[in-house]
């Protein structure tokens, strides 16, 4: 209890410091050239995309990393949240900030409905079922064009900086701070869920459903709850996505996007809040490898960008099988004195072997053959003695 309270206090202090740096310093006269406000529009859009992907990655990690349910259909949940926000703004004139929580709640309800039949499915069967959901969602959105406006999509006006801020930042920078605020709030929610009784129940079900049920945990209840919470995060991401992009259509949520969400948490690190954020950053910034190779005038950068992107992900999984978060944890556990001692022992053993070889010019093989001859002689003499005695 005390450790959990201390962790929450540290998290609160970190969040307050982050908001102090992100909101007070940029507008103070002491720091007129704050770095994020000096980036170009493309870099700011990349940072905004990382914040959006981090939101959906947090929810998917709660479902897959902490609860053990594999989902390949989170693109459908993001679509539900995005269309909810867009329809409320375009057809009903709602303010943008009011549509986002509604989008999250409605998507959470849809996730709960999907989670009920998913109770009978586990492992790859659940993954295929959710993949079917991702495949069918664009077709459903096109069919009910009276509500979703069909394949033409919905255009909405992106929010602009309110009065007093329009002279400090432009629309792109304002959307960056807006997405960053949403990501910070959802990170705090995910942090508290993981460290609550619900999060511990998720982990117990992931490790062993039989053991969790023996301890009095309602497995169906918490598995459907995991689906609902994860869909809620995806709906919030969809609402933020509509505000940032300003457009939504069935083509915006294809099946590849759902696969990319799962790839994000695997690369970042399963069952890790930090891994969700790192995975989002890696997934958005890894394509920069193509730009780097293009600057080096390598023809492969233009001929096969997808191949280079896939190869970089394969290398990450080979050398960091637990994701970036697991790699950071393992590096943090290294103790410099212990590492130096290990290296010292290794080189000391190598030095002893070198000195042994130098002291025996015949090499290890000669000594080994002589030893084998010595070992053979007692057996032959014993045979002779036994023969003589007989």
C-alpha cells in the first residue's frame, strides 16, 4: 500500500512538472524560443501522431499485454470513435471538446458488446474474430451512408487556438498540445488501472484463468471489462484523430491499421505503460530510416521502402525480444561494478588459458593424447594381470 501510494505521488509530481514545462514555459517571456514551437509543421505533426497512437496503444496493451487477449480489430474501435465525433460535430453542431468523451463512452459500450461473445474464444481464434471485425467495419460504414455519409466521408473544421493564444501558436501547434493533453490524461488513467485491483485481476487472468477463478476473480466479468476499457481508449483516439486530421472516411480505417496497432505494442513492450508510448514513437519515426538512406543516395530507399521498414522491425524484434521497454529495464538493472567484475573474470580466465598454452608448447592436443595414453595403460595392465591370474 505504501509503495503504491509513493508511486502515485511520483507520477503526480511528474505530470505536474510536465504540464509546467509544456504550458507555462512556452508562454513565458523567459523562454521565447522554446524548442517544440520552433519545429516545422511536419515534425509537429509527427509528434501529434505519436500522441494519438500512444492513446490507442495504451488501451490495446491493457487488453493484450495485461489481460492476454489478442485483438486485431482495434482499427474498428478507432473508426467508431472517429465517426461518433465527426457526426456529432457535422450533423448536430456539438463543440469538439464535448464529442471526444462521448466517442470514448460509445466505443467502450461497443467493445463491451464485442467482448461478450469473445469470451468463448482465446488465442488465435480471438485474433481471427477481431480481424473479421476490422475487415467488415469499412463495408458497414459505406452501407449506412445516411448516417456515415458513405464513401465520401465527413469533413469537420479542426479546432483553432482560442482567444489570446492565436498570436502565440498556429493551428498545427495547438493541435499538438491538444493531442498531448489527451495522451497525458489517458496515460494517467492507464497507470491507475494497472495498479488497481482491476489491473491485478487482468494480470491474474492472463497468467492462469483457472487460478484466477480459484481466487474468486470473475473471469467473464473482467475479460469483458478489459475489452470495454480498451475500446474506450480507442474511441478517445478516434475522437482526437478527427480533430487533428479534419476528415474521416471508411478508407481511413483499413485492416492494416489494426495490425499496425498490435505491432506497436509488441515493439514497444507488452504489459508496459512506457512500452506503449515508446512503441508509438518507434512506429512513427522508423520510416525516417528511408529518409536517412535517401540522403545517403542509396537506391534501395526509393525502390523498396516497405522492405526497409519491415527489416528494421525484424531487427528490433531479434535484438530486443521484450520490446524497447524491456530493453530499457534490462539496461537499468545492470550494475557497473558487477559488469566490470564479469569482464575482469572473463579476461582473467582467458589469460590463464593463454599462459597454459604457452607453458605447453605441444598444445592442448598433445597433452590430451598423452593423458589418454596414460589412462589406457592401467586398463591394459589390469587386463594382463587378470589374464595371468586366470
